[in-house]
């Protein structure tokens, strides 16, 4: 793996945030209750979908000295009860961008989601891997 400087890593994350805003739709996080795929090239299992959270445009809120912050998502209704295991981030064109494991990559106050409840993420911090 290539190790970059902090400045280069932040520039990469800022470019990623701009990539999220491409397309006519908004970027989304979709949470699933099945096993996280090996890569974003693997199709998701729609029956495992729990909730879709939408980011506003622009998705980037602020570039800080050691991370970037995304704007908070909308409050979305959970469409199926289950434990959120992982989430896939899609850009505004519907292209898969990245997969995140709930726990190590994304912290939820309670990953056990209940049908009809709402979920939102108000703090989205991305740090470069340096």
C-alpha cells in the first residue's frame, strides 16, 4: 500500500467528496444486515437493505487539518428490522464508492434497527490513511 503525506491524503479525500456529488441525484449511504462483500464490485443483496441515508449537495462540509467532514444525512425511515453490519456509499450517479463496516468504520449509537424507526448520521468524518 502506498503511504501518502497528510496533505496528499486530504487532497484525495476532498476529490472523493467532490466525486460523491457527481450526477443528478445525491450521494447515499445504504445500510445492510448481511455480510460485507469483498469489494465494491460485488453487487449488493437488496433483500438485506435496512435504510438509505441521503447526503445533501455539496456533501463536503469542511476540510480540516487532519480530516474532512461531510454534511449530515437526512433522517430516513428504516424499511426492515435488523442489525446494521455494513454500509455502501454511492455517489449521485449511483456508482458504488466505498464499503464501510459498522463498528470499525462507522459508529452507530444502536446498530439494531427497527422497522419504521428513523436513522440519520450527523457526524461524518473521513481521515486519510497515512
